[in-house]
């Protein structure tokens, strides 16, 4: 994810949170979106060079950006965050809500790829990173 902003982070997390079981995500445009069901889905994914591997790498990088940005904004403490909507208290709550929603989407992707144990384990690892970040950074760190 280039040009990472709080708005882009929260939109991406909301999109991921909207993934239902047996649905897939697409990342070929550099942004996350939920794939539409289509009999041409496999052909479209092949045409754009999209694969499970490219999508999981996108998600791993996206979460790294998410964690870094949120932690850096929360670390500013009394400083101005730069976006009026995001006071520190609001940022903490928005981050927690968005990450918890995204966790649901990750778990639904685990169900989608239940037959691919490697993909499931990588998704579960992302879920554990989300869980740790929520607890350590968003719940335990004082303002």
C-alpha cells in the first residue's frame, strides 16, 4: 500500500471485514476489493497475474503498514495528528473497531481456503498479529 493514510487504512480494513465465507479478495489494482462471483473469475485472475500468493503478500504488507501507521499516530500523544476527525481517543477506538472487523474477514478467508493449509496458516498468523496489536497497542498502552 503506497501513500498510506488513516482514511485509506480504515477503508481497506472495512473492505477486508466485509469478506464473506467462500469469497475472495482482489489486489491487482493496488487496492483491496472483494471479488464478484463470475464464471470468468479464474480467467480474470490469470490475465492480471493475480494469485493466492500475491494476495496474501498484499495482505501481509497492508497489515504491516496499518500497524506502523496506527502505532506512529498513537505515539504522537499530545501532538496534532493532522486529521481533525482523529483525536487520540477516537483513533484508538476506530483502530480497534476496524481491526476487529478485519479479523472477521481474515477468518472468513480461512474458510474460503480451507483446502489450502499453507494459506490458512498464513491467514491465521495475520489474525494472531491483529489480536496482539489490538491487545498490546490499543488496549494496554495508556494515552
